[in-house]
C-alpha cells in the first residue's frame, strides 16, 4: 500500500509538476489558459521536459541515466521554475489566482 502511494507521488512529480510550473512561466496572463487547458499543457510540457532531461542524462560522456539522477534533475528543474515564478510578479499573480476562485467564477 505504501509502495503504491510512493509510485503515485513520484508519478505526479515526474509527469505533472514540471509542466505545471513551466505553464505558469510561459502563460503568465490570467486569461491565458483556463483550468483544463493548463492541465493538458502541463502534462504535455512535462513529457517534453522529461524527454529533454533523459536525452541530456543519456549523453555518452555523462552516462548518468539512472533513477536517482533523473529524479534529482526533475526536482532541480522544479526548484528552478519555482524560484523564477516567485521572482516574476506577473507569473506569481497568475499562479495565486489559479488557486483562489472569485465569487463571479462560481
């Protein structure tokens, strides 16, 4: 049970979070993407980011394509996107407004 929960958390971390953070950096306007468009873009962007990280780690001089270096690279990428998101006021405003619903939105 705990092992399957760990797989779920790692799957969300790898397949959703990097693209979700990057979508707020790329589409910073409040009216840029709605909820479902942002979710779809997040999954697609995460797949592209993961493929890029795999291509970099599989480069012959590195030969570091293992689980922990891959997971560490994803966490570093998420941390970098989170730091840039915190520094950009426009993106941070869009990130906060994504989680806070107004009364007019229902």
